């Protein structure tokens, strides 16, 4: 199996923050508290780059003390994921699923990611990861059933197959996504990775890696932030740089075959 990092999730743990249920917070509605959480998670109409996961989580929890905003458990699960706290993230995401199910299909995408990263963690600890990879597959496939033309779940499902050495399973997923998104650098990189593992003797993989790099070089920092909105805006440039470096490494591997 060719070792290649497909994308970078920047999981930064913020410093300790304490927020009390102050008089001003007590006067706010559940929805207003949720919006404050969104602000500190750099989400919503008022986002301005502010990013403090502890403050965001505190406001989401305060909102839940008064009511159950549609996406509150989902956002708390995302924050746990970004901190690398995968077990509590899974609990919160399943709470979101229990309450709202298919009303919020994005929960299946986050469950797919979280189960996949849990599988990687289990492997590092020398534990069996099979059930976690299976859960990741099932949740990505379920999410794709709602957004079957979106590139991101296709790329991540293919990544899950790649991590398990299921290269044949990658191909139909990426062929469909490439047809829909021929200039998307994430799609191009993953399709090239598929070819590299299935047909290493051909030159096709190199051509697709090169196109992936050329398309990635066109990305702006804001483009990167739009793809990874949960990550710290201060690290978007680093993430973009690492993505381009990863494609370069993949291209070198392909050309050495």
C-alpha cells in the first residue's frame, strides 16, 4: 500500500475557558445562545474569524439547557472531533441522530469521519479496527444517498477504502465523482491514488496527480476555509500548503514506478 496523506484535519485544542450562566446569558433564548456558539466557531452570518472552541461549546451547552436547537448536538460533536475526543464525539453525534435523524443528514458525514479516525486510533493502539471502518463506510454511504453529487463524501469514502487496502472499491466511487468534478483537486488526487494502487505500471496516475497539483495551486486560503469550515482560520494557509505538498509527494511516488 502506498502511504499517502489525503487531507489534513487541523485539530487544535483551545486553552481553558470558563463561562458562567451570567445574567446576560440567562436572558438570552436558546436560539440566541446557539448563535453565540456559532460566532465563536466561526459560523453563521456574523462570523468574522473569531475561533474559540471552548467558548463555542459553552454557549451550545447553555442553549441545550433551555431547549434543543437543531444543530447543537452536532456542533458539540464536531468540536469533540476537532479535539481528538472521538468517543464523546460519537455519543453526541448519535444524540443528534436520535433527535433529528434524516432532518440533519450532515450527521452521517461527521459520524463517517469520526469512526474513521477512531479506527486509525485503534490501529495505533494495536487494537482491532474492523468494526469502526465498517461504521465509517456505512455512514459515508448513507450521507451520499442524500448528496450523491457532492465531491467530499465520495473522496472520504474512497479514503476509507484506501486505508483498508480496498483499492477496487475506490474506483467506481472516484470515477463517478471525477465525471461530476473533473477539476476538483481533492477528487483528482484521490482518483490518481486509486490508479496508482490498481495500475502502477501505467502513467495515468502521474497525469492526474499533476492536474491535481495545478488545480490546487489555484485555491485561495478562503477556498480552503470553505472546505474545512470547522478548522481554525489561522491555520487555513498551513492546511492548504500541506495539501499541495502531499500531492507533490504522491506525484513523486507515481513517477518513480
